[in-house]
């Protein structure tokens, strides 16, 4: 399993993903699930993946080849004219990869090779855009009503995003919010784990504004995790007490 979040702000885009993959409690590995490409001054594009690892790695490998091979550049993420067309091309490639893999594995492979992708980026002269791409190849775009997307193990980290998100929040507050969301998910599900990858894309700055890997024992992550636990306990104890005895009505 995995957990990835992409978020749209007035200032740009913020993305975070975990790196854990597992085939049981005794077979845990670290694999990157966030990837990016950019032409300085012209465009920046990032992907996060969830689902079958072989499927997602095949998709990323094909995209990498297209950015490097001269005869394939017409389908390259660095050449397509709009983010919508980038999303359509990635969706087509994901759908074809899932279909080919299932056909090679027959009926037993049905459903096992599914994957989903969050696509984020901006092309010069256009708005920053965020898409959620499904294994069937279709996709939806983030909007004012749906300003962030999650893939993977989404349920544990969603409540804090819904309560804390504000479109005009700073990048720093957005990173803090995502860190709490990931901490809540890590606490509840062993299939999501550190390290975490973070990427901040500022509007009209066609290269990463900030990117880092949050490793085990990271001081900021540990401070957020500890402080959030303390804050939750304090909030719980400040709530009105329940009583078994109802006051008498005079």
C-alpha cells in the first residue's frame, strides 16, 4: 500500500508521498513513488503513483524513455502543449500498461495490476493544474470544490486535510498540514511508512521551489508527531464530560 497527496494552493502545488511497499509483514521495501521533470523557465511536471509496483514502474520507464529518445518526443511530457494533453497521454499509457499486463497473466491477473496516478504541474502561460488519473485511463481535475487528491491508503489522513485546508495558506502551513495527515496515516496503517518525499511547486517558477526526503528520526517530523499527539489529548480532555446522571428537572 502507499499514501500520496497532491494539493492546489493559490501559490502553487504541494505534493507528498511515502515510499513503503510490502508483500507481507516480513517483506518491506523502499521505492520512490514521486517523480518530476522540468524545463527551466518553460514547464515543470510531477507524478505520484500508487498500486501495483510493476505497473507503475513500467509507466515511469516509458515516460522517461520518451523524454530522452528523439523519435518519441512528440509524446513527451516535455513537449505536449497543455497539462490536459499530458494527463491524457499519461492516462492512455497507464490504461495500456494495465491491460497488457492483465492479458499476459490471463484471468488470474485480473485486478491485480491496477494503479492510479496523481499528476501535477504547470506550463508557461497557463495555470498550475492537478489531475487524478484512474487505471482505466480516464481522469479528473482538481477544482475549488475538490482542491486536493489522495491515492493509496487515504482514509486515515483525510479528516485533517478537510478540516485544515485553506486555499490561501502558505506553503509552510501546507507542509505542516500534510505532515500531520501522513503521521495520522502512519500511526494507523503499517503499510505506509517513512521516508516521505516532499515537493513544492511555486506558481510561475518552472522548477521545484523546495524538495526533500523526510527520513527516519527527522527532527521536524518527530516534533510534529509528538506535538499533534499532545494536542489531541489536550483537546479531548477539554471537551465537556459525559455523565450517567441527568440533572433533576425542577
